[in-house]
C-alpha cells in the first residue's frame, strides 16, 4: 500500500527555471526510497516539497490518501533531517527534542518518557543535559534524527544528512540509520548524491536528472541493468564507448564486438569488473597505469584514439604500463537514442 504518493509534481522558479518536471512516485509503507542524482537534479527541491518547505507549481502530494500539497510543514505528518543539523545551540539535547512535544501540549512526564526512549534508540542515552556544542558532528546528527523521530512522523525525510561527516563516520551512521528505519518500519525518503549510500541503504533508488526520473528500481537492478546511458555512467564506475554498428558488429578505435542490433551509432557500456584482459603483442589497448588496492587491482587502459577504459583484475602484478592487451568483456549493454537496446 502506498503511504506517500507524488503525482505529476513540478516546481518552476523565477526565470522559468524548471527544478522538478512532472515527477511521480509511490512509496510503500515502511519503504526507504533514495533520491539520487547530481547537483541540480531536483532531488532536494522535491524533498522540500514533500516536507512543505517549497510549494509545487503543479501536481499533488498525498499521505495516506490525504492531500497535503498546500499544507504548511507543521501540519504535515512528516519529520525532516537537514544536512546542517539545524539544532538550537542555546538549548541542551533534551530541550531540543522536547520542543516540538511541548508545542503539542504533551504533559511533562510523557515528554520525558518519549525523549528518553528516542535518545536510547539513537545511542545517546544520558546525553540529555549536554549542550549541542559539546557534541561531535556524528552525535549532533543523531540528535537531529532523534528530534524528528520523537514526533512519530508517518514519513521521515532525510536531506543528505551525512554530507558533512568524514567517510568512516558516514558509513557507520548510515548503517545505524538504516537499522533504526527498519526497526521502526518508518516510511523514508532519503536524498543523496552518494552512490554508495544509495546502494547500501535503499529499498529502491530513483535516479534523477534535470528534474526528471531516469530510472526507478532496486539498487541491484539499477547497478546491473541501467536503462539509460546517464544511469550507466552515474552509478558506479562504467566504461562507455561510443562507436558504430555495421552488419551486427560494433567498432571503435580497433576495438570490436558482435552486437545483434540494427546498423547505426551506439554506446557500449562495460563494467570494469567484467572486462577481462589478456596480454597480446597485437592487443587493441595499452596499459596506462596499474593500481594495486590489495584486494584487487585497477588497470587503466588506452585505446588508439586515447579513449580511457578501466578493468578490475585479481592479479595486478601481471600487468605493467606500456603493455598491450586484448579486451574480453563478459557482459555488455548497448544504448541508442537514450535507451538500452541490447544487454548480454
């Protein structure tokens, strides 16, 4: 059952700037959906429209069937966690969390019970009397999350909440947030430009570009079966090779593949982990650089026209700069007119 329903929502700013263009999405009860895209793709604007901080130019937003399109934030059953934390530094942790509950007129005993429970949930039991400025960045983000959760929203909105944190803390917090979300079974819409966060946390990913949807699917499907060249190039590392197909054979700078599609231009996509290399004096590519990561190696390759490709290898010591190699992809996809036309 869809808890959150976004139907043909658009947002235009002054000067005819289209931030979101006829966007539609249904989010199921307890689902975590990630809005993923580069800067300017419209993902944060869309999230702010769900939260009531921006008003749509057109379209409708409903929660549990109730139209909330034009309601102010305080009248929506949503809780939003911002990238900047947005905590009140003149209040301690307890007062930050209790503020919204006081506005609802809850008695003191119930407020204390709810605040203590949510602090335990986010791993901050005993921190109620601490000042916000006494907390680390990760602790502040936990407080920001707790402040939204204590209001028991139907929809949790996360706007790049880990962007200001270092890599190690970001990875730890995203695991904790995902655990909390699954434990509470709270429907969540999460904005990020980090592919690793989207792939690790989401039930479904919405890849956005220029205010529109490029693809909506499970993380594994988005990674393995990108529907457009943009998704193929944006999610993970991908070799994209533009060339021509003639008589069922794709060619580019000496590199060729048999592809059963009509003649014409095409873009071939090959993941580095499925591009095998074989040393050959007549190889079509030259090794540019070899990087050993311990668990695997990454080989940068050049075709004759300077096109740069990447291959992930198990034994990087077998390759060296200047070496000629042949390429044997184990799986490919081909695109034409912004759509996938072949996948092996």
